[in-house]
C-alpha cells in the first residue's frame, strides 16, 4: 500500500515537473484559423530528429496569414485600380462637362461682343439720324413747286431705281414741310442730292392682288406668306442662329428628302448635319455628319446639285463642297464683296454674303464698297462659282433683316425681331426694276437669323431664335413691274 502511494506521488511529482517544462503555442493556420499547440519535452529524446516544431509551424502559419493579407491587399489594389478607373471616368465626364460649359460660355461671350458691336452701330446710326433731323429742321423750306407727273423708270448700267417717279425715293418717302403739308411735293433735298438708299420704313404700296389665277406650280410674284410652322428647336446655344436647307436637285448618295443643317454660333463652325427627312430632323436624329474643310461664316449657305455652297470664315471666298466625295470642288472670291461684318443684314451676325437657289440657279446677295452698302445680286455659275451677271439695287443691305430670291426676284424682309413684320420690297432681275410691297411676315420667335426660299418644297425656310421654321407661300401670276 505504501509502495502504491509512493508511486502515485512520484507520478504527480513527475507530472508537475513535466508541466513546468510544457509549452503552449498559439498561432494561425494557413486558413487564418487560430491553432493551439501543446508541447511536452520527451523524456527519452534530447532533441528531435528534424528541425521545425511548433515555432516553425507558428511561423509558417503567420507567414501564410501574411501571404493571405498581402494577397487580399493586392486584390484590394486591383479593386482600388478599378475604383481609380471609375474615378478617372467620372473625372473625364466632369472635364467634358466643364469643357462644354466653357465652350458655351465662350460662345455667349462672343455673342455678347457681337451684340455690343451691334448696339454701338445702332447708337451711331441713331446719332447720325438725329443730326440729319437737326440739319433738316434748320434748313429753310424749299419753294413749293407744282406736282411733277411721274417719268418713266430710270435704268442705267445696272444701278436701277424703282419705278413710280423721277425721284427714286418719292414712292417711298414723303415728308411734311414746315406747314405740316405732306402732299406729294418734290423734295429738293432728295432730288438734287446724290441718289440715296431706300430706308424702306415709310409708306409702302400694297402688292396688286393676283387676278384670280393663282399659280402654285410655275413662277410668279409672291402674293402671301403663311404662318410659320416649327419643325425643330436647336438643343444648345450653338443653334441660336443657323441655316437649314434641302437640295432641290439632290445627287446620289443623298435623296431629295434629305434635310441639312448647320448651327452657326461659335468660332469653329464646320459641322454639316444631314437628316434623312423632315421627320428625322424633327426627332433630332441625323444620319450623317460631315466635317467641312473650311470654317463657315454666318447663315448664308445653300445646297444645289449635290454641293454645299458657303462663305469661308473671314473671307469673301465662296466654297463649293461636294457632298458625295466630301471634298472642296471649287472655291472663288466673290469680287469686292464685303465680309465679316462689313455689310451684314440689320441683325448683324456677319451675314455679309447670302447664297440661295431658285428656279434660275445659284445666287449671291451681298454688298461692296463701290455701292456703299447697297444690295448687289449676282448670279453665279454653280460649277465654277464665277459671277455670270450682277445687279446693283438701291436697297441698303443693313436696313433689311434678310432677303430671299424666288423666280429671279429678290424680296427683302423689314424686321428680324418684330413678330408681325412685312416683306417690304421686291427687285426683279428680269426687268432690273424694284418696287415696294406689303406682304405680312411673322417672326414667331422674334429673332430671325436666316430666311431663304426652299425650291425643293416651294416654301420659305427660316431659322428663328433656335427654331427651324417653314412658311407656305402663294405665288401669283407673273406680273410686269
Ligand atoms: Ca437669305
């Protein structure tokens, strides 16, 4: 019994000794889980046959954990780079938006400068008119003379005055003398002074009504213009002004229904948008965008026989751009033509050269220093752009809002802002005669920057304050002036 007790005590003592030399290791395994290792020295072996042991295992486990962490971090880096990609995209989107806004700001800045110039011009003109009024007030009254019967219309070397009297202004302007008599006295100031321009803002004669035989297919004189029909509104500031058109003699690959458009605000105008038809224009889905080799100036472009004709920016050069080959087919200076704000229409906008097409071909409306701002009409060879023939009118170009040509007759519009204005003058290249007319015309959106005859649809096309509008027209029987 004593022996058994002694053995137990020894065992306990040995166990206690063993416990004193035992070691507990804790570490993560490869999968990252916590692992405990309990070791007790061997009573028989002084050393292990191989190196390693719990420390090594622990180190391995820790290394594995580190590897896992590094791997996770690397993955995180990948995700980070993906995040960075998204960030870069967002930044690029922001940059794009910034560029767009900056572009629009620049456009608005340019527009502001243009309007300021226009304002200056208007103020100058007002001052001139004030001085002229003052001068006329201070003049003695002209002696009264009998009314002179009208003489035959004058016609000389292209500079043709309107019919209706020996005085080129008499049918347009009568002004009261000091007694307030506004009877048709001859006005010496106008009679003996140099031939002046027609201001086209005074009395006008109503166009004779068609004699019951309207003719909507053949050529004739314009009788009336219908209400404006809106087809599309431009999406941004670049489209505040513009030109839209159709080719009356379309050439493959483009069909006759194709509608073309150029937004003309900005200093880098060179995009020509093509729409399959009016519906696609209305929906805003262009099927073609052509980049023009030379920058476009203003809203005077036109289309004819597969070519776009336009004025090259800051020059009097007319460019013929072939739509099919997308190359410049011809270019030529329009002799002596003013450009870049020299002789614009009253709204400005560098509308110095206005090209258009009618039944008789390709026309340019512009002015030169020789005629001091009067409208010159030239018929151009559509192939070579050479001037075939020119007419000099007495209409001051900057006194009218715009003009268009139908059947070889030039019509001028009085105002580009008045919602109810008139077509106030017609000049016939057939007879080289002009006369006043009174045909109501509506500027629905109060800022009409382009008006042209669209021969393809026999309508007027206009660009009124972001809006592409068209007007039905009625032509009367051909009438002698
Ligand atoms: Ca025009």
